[in-house]
C-alpha cells in the first residue's frame, strides 16, 4: 500500500494527474492546479532521504524491541520453555564438542572443550539477555571451526604466534561489523531469498552426517592393538546406528497416530536428551560390552585454557604481540570472517523467524550484528572460537517453542529470552569439574549418533531434498494441491541444477586448503539468485525462490523505512492538526 502511495506522488504521476484533471474541463474554464497533490509530493520528498543516516537501523531495532523487554521475560512462563531448554542445550553442546575435537586435532591443541564451552556460553548469555532477537541461537559452528584450523595451516610456515594472529583477525572483523551495522549495510539482507538459505541448510546437514562418519572411522585407530581397534570400531558403528534409528523415529513421533497428542509431543520433545542418556548408559550394561573399548570425549582442567604450550595456561587473556606486517596480513582474514558471519548469522536469524512460525514480535538485524561484532572482539581477546548464528540449531530452537493443535498446525510461538539465556548458563556450568566428568562418560559413538540424528532430521525438512523426491515420484501419487504442479519440469530441473551446483561448490571447497574462501562461495550463491528473473517467470520464482521472511520481519531492512524521517513527519502532522 505504501509503495502505491509513493508511486502516485512521483513527479511524472503528479503531472499526468494534473493533465487528466485539466482535460475534464471545458476549453473556456481555467486549468485546475491540484495544490494538494503537489503539496503531498513535496512533503514526501522532503521527508525521504537519499541515504539513511548512520545508525538508523540500530535505532529502529532498539525502538521496536526495548518496549517488549519486560514482556519477553513474562512470556517465559510457559511449559514449552522446559523441553526447549533441554533440547537446545544438547543440540548446541554435543556438535560443539565434536568441532572442539576437530580443532584440537588440527591446531596443535590450541582449542579444546573449555574454549568451545566458554564461547557458546558467552554467546548464549549475551544474546539471551541483551540481543534484539533472542530466538536466534549463537555458538560455535562448523564453518568457524573450518576457518580456525585453515588459518592455522596457512600461517604455520610464517612462524607467527597463532593466538596473536587470531586476536587481530577478530579485532579487524569486529571493526568491520561495527561499520556494516552503523552504515545500515545489513539492509542488503532484504535481497536474500530462500535459494542460498536452502543450499546452506543442505550443506550443514550433509556436513553433520560427514562428521558422524569421520568420528566412527577414527574408532578403528584409537588403540595400538589392532584387535581392539576392530572390535571398538564395529561396536561403535552399531551403537551409533541404533541411536540414530531410535532418535529419528521418536523425534518424528508427533507425525504418527499413536497414543494421544500430549504423549506424542512429550516423547518428541525429550527424544534427543533421552537418546544421549540411554545409549551412553548402554555401553556400561556389562556382558560382552565389558570387552569393548569405547573411546570417550576428552576433557581438560575446569575453567582453564586447553593449550599448555601455545598460550599462558593460567589466564584467558590470549593476546601475544606480533609484527606490524602480520597485523595487516590478518586484515584479509578478518574480511573473510566478516563475510562468513554476515551471511551465516543473519541467515540463521532469518531462518529462525520464518513466516510459518507465526511470530508476533519484531526482528532485530542491525543491532544484533553490532552485538555480534562485540562478541567477536571478546573472542579474540580470550583466545576462543568466535561464535555466530547456528544452523540448524536456531530454527530448531524456534520449532521447539511452537504450540501446535492436535492436527500439528502451528497456533503460536513462545517468544521469550529464558531458553537462550538458560542454555548459555547451562553450558557455562558444564565447565565445572563434576559435569566435565559426566561429559567424559559420553562415548564418541553417541556423539556420532547425535550428528546423524540432526543431519537426517534436517534433510527430511530440506526443500531441495523434497523437490528431488517430488521430481522422481509417481505422477499418480503426487499431491495435486502442491504449488510445484504449476511449475514446468524444465524450470524445476534448471533450478535444482543451480541448487545442487551451489551445494557441491560449498561442500567441495571445505575439504581443500581453499576452505578459507568458503564465505565467498556463500556470497556467490546470493549473487547467482539475481539472475533468476531472466531465467524464470515471476510466478515460478514466487514458488521456487520466495523471500525467507515476510515484510513484517524485514521492515527495518527496507530503504523506505531506513530513509524516512518519522520524526519530521510526525512534527508536520502535529503542526497541521494544531492549525
């Protein structure tokens, strides 16, 4: 509606309207000059800036969210927050531990369990308490672990202190975060459609399955005795697959007609946590299992850094002085890290606010990206992995807060700050010695099973996978009500080809030394989507590549809101009313 009004106030439209009015008069009458239209045009152009003022997006985000801060805590008094906290804690904790093991092995023990726990805890508490959108779960991701050990491999020949170098990478990235947020460049996010999001989601889910397989392959090389390795490897595979089967089945239990709605929801809510507990205990049931060696998660001293050689193990201040040359060598890495976080974090936030979730509270992209810059800088100071938005944990968090009816339709979402904050506090508490010992009792096979559960669960809901299945389905069995029926087969094949090429590009680069360029591939998928209007019709794009969120969610990203002078407009209206 607003766009239509603005169009009517453009100069050419104003003149055509004046001409039209004049044409209705007799030749002897003087021409009508519509002062009201010209006055409206003058006021509109006067109240619209060519470029938004610095910090306008942050101002709009805070203006929307601050009045709701108290209500965010009041809304926490809902049963849905209990299963959500537990599920989010495990979904955040165990994959992060696997990434910690990955970085531990490939960075000469620079990062370990404590670094990952501290990073995830800091992010959860900060974004739960003071972020604009507390539904977005922030922590240690697969891409940042790839980034960290790739940087280590690149700078190792330079004989540069790793933590000193990473400090400047994070500081440069923090500065760039501030610049992007203050200059409103986060507004470019409005042009991101589901095409790059679906590709990135598919990539993350496949990476989870890959990590699960990698953990299992390592079980064949954990002992000097080859017989022990063989028995341990195959036993770990069995435990992991059993956990995957039961975990996936019980997670999807709400889709079955068994029992009643309340019991189905209860089983689905706690299936992940109970799977971890049961299959961890299963390895201690005795009998022949006593003859099997199950490798456990490695732990370190509570609340202390992991590395004893690359940094001072008595303090979390990890900065080491490096040369001026290396400080500026760190700048390109800081730029790449910023590109990664710009896409990864903001897309995570978008996916956590899909219109299907029926959210009622406004979003916050500019302010949250500024806040992410602060946590990135703090991560560099502490020598821990920089946290950012998590996929699929962020949308899974929102889904765990949905209230559904007996048919599974979404009624509402419990939008609050309790779950994100408390899961962050729980992660911090996990660094205490008793809970670290409990973590040490979890077999790596169980960790592998959790990766399979999350990966397969994400694939079942992935749009690209669904379209491939639909393409090869029996035409007689296809649902005639689906919008895909109106898409030409050729168009669908071309679009799927673009999607799969994007996925292959993202997946392939992460297994090479060029993994540092992974964010550039993400950016390329966004750029490619701009060519789609020249390949597909508008009707096809509305189905194949719609916007991730509705106008309500991205309203503070739109130029018409960033450039409008609401205060000036309000003052004018007050003057008019008083006169």
